[in-house]
C-alpha cells in the first residue's frame, strides 16, 4: 500500500543544497488540503502568520525538480509580498495572477524548475499543467527578470492592443485559457490590516534568520544575487508596534458568560436563562525596573499604555530580580498615568512569569532590555518589547514575539 504523501519529508530532502529556502521552509506552516487543486499561500488570520496550503494528490504527481520549483514559487509569493502589500485594491484578476507568476517564474533560479510548454506537468481539471514563463508560448516576447508591476502593465497593453483576438483567432481575451497554476484565491482574504502587518513582521524575522543561516554557511543555494539584494532591502522596514500591541490585546480577550433572565435562551426560550457575553482582556504588563532599562524606554512605553487604556484594563507589574508586589496596580480603562521608576536592581524574568502564571491572566507583555537568562514557560501568550538594539542582540533566543520600539531622545 502506498504511503500518504509527506511534504515535510520531501521538503527536507529537496532543500538539502538550499540553506536559505531550507531555513525559511522550517518557519512556514504547511497544511494539506483537497480544497484547492494545487498549492497556495495565505495569511492565517487566526494565527497571524503565513501558511502554505497544498493538495497532497497534486504534489505526489510531480517529479522532484518540479516539486522543488513549486515550493520555491510559493515561497517567493510571500517574499515578494504578493499575498498582502502588492494586492490590487479592487481584488485579483486573471491578469494579476499571470503577472505575479511571470515575475517569479522569470527569475534565473526558476529556470527549468516548473512544468512548461515543452515539459508539462500532471493534468489539472483535464489540462496538462503549464506555468506562465517569460519567453515561452504566448509569453515568448516577454523578457525575464521584470517586476509584477512591469508584467501587469505589459499584459494590460497587449490585452488592449489585441482586443478581439482570442488565443485561437476568435473574438475574446488573448490570454483566455491561461492563468496561474497555483491558487491565488487565498491572497488577502478577510484578514485585517493589523493581522497582515503582524504576519509580515513574523515572516520578516523568519527571512532574516534564513538569510543569516545562508550567510553563515556562505551558501545561498540557487538564490540569485539580485534576489538576495532585494530580500535584504525588504528586511529594513519596521512594524508599527502600537498596532501590534492593540492586536495582542484583542487576541488575548476571553469571553466571560453569565446567566441573565433578561435575554431569552434561543434553544429553550422561557425555560433556561440566556447568556450575556462580556468580553474582557486580562492582560499583565511586566515593566523591567532594573538599572539597565533607561528612562526613555519607560516613558515611550507608558505613552502607549495610556492609549491602550482607552480599550482595556491592565495589571502593571514592576520587577527587577523580584516582583515589587506592593507596587503592583490595576490600570483602569479610560484612565491616564505618568511613567515612574520604583526599582533599580538586576533582572530576573522568572519572577514576573511565575507571578503571572499563578493568577490566570490571558496575555503577558514584558517591557525589558532582555538582558537576563531565558525564563520559565508562560501559561498565557507572552510578548516581549525592547529597543531595536536589544532586539538585534538578545541575551537569549525565543520563539515568542519580540517587538522593537523606538525610545524617546
């Protein structure tokens, strides 16, 4: 009996000579589904991170070289921000799909790695799979190495010039019958701008680590010099950490349900009381008061907390090597406060983590310079906030989200 297709097994084998793609692949979730015919990438709005979807039956039909090409193709969609930032405001059209694929498939490293006119792949909906490749078939006059926007402009011009000249000389779209081999329907989706931003920042960190691994090995595999340069340039942009904080608060909210006779129970009206749902976020904010955390960092953080207090209530926990329990307070919703320093000692992250773990919080934000050993695990989702310098040079490594902020001068 044939074993089910295991993408992880094939990915590890195919990317042995590709340090950059191998490192990036380890940091991108992959989900098997028969809901799409081939493969796709998207922002998973529940986890606010990028995800690759694939049809195992389709992937199992591909030869190794083409399977490798499909993986690279999907990774490039998210690297080049086709899934989020570069989406047309009025939605994707067939011509957008083609332009995006031409931008990827025309890269030097993609040469020969996808099914083509001369070497088609498995049948999809009764037609052999053929990728849109510059220099081949109806794109024979299209040069390689151009951007999505360049190809889109060229396609629109050709579509206008050849209006009424279909692929077979009949009236219709000259590109009728051609589209992306993979699914772009998942691009954008219903994820809001903040979710997209969080996902992009997480991806940026994954790409950064993959680039560092490739640089350390002095081996980027098949990634061309031009793409390496573009990748490193894309790593320079920053996340809006204020939006991220609000996103963290929103996703940490839990539902508190209480019985009330004033709302009818829909299943058993006038028999059982209804449920009144009151959503609240029980968030702990641990403020590192050690001597190495400067006043500018504290002032910036408290400025944003005043804004966050407009939408939620927090428990503020000052700490250094211990939690200053007599200084812990609840920051009421709608109230404003001035920043303050109450401790000046060393740093121990176990102290606030254990304090929070014992009190049933939904989320834990730690403002710190991260200059202490890695703490014990958190029972709720935890996020770290620090300066750009310490984000680049942390004392310990963590898979939890680390946000770099700019301090006031």
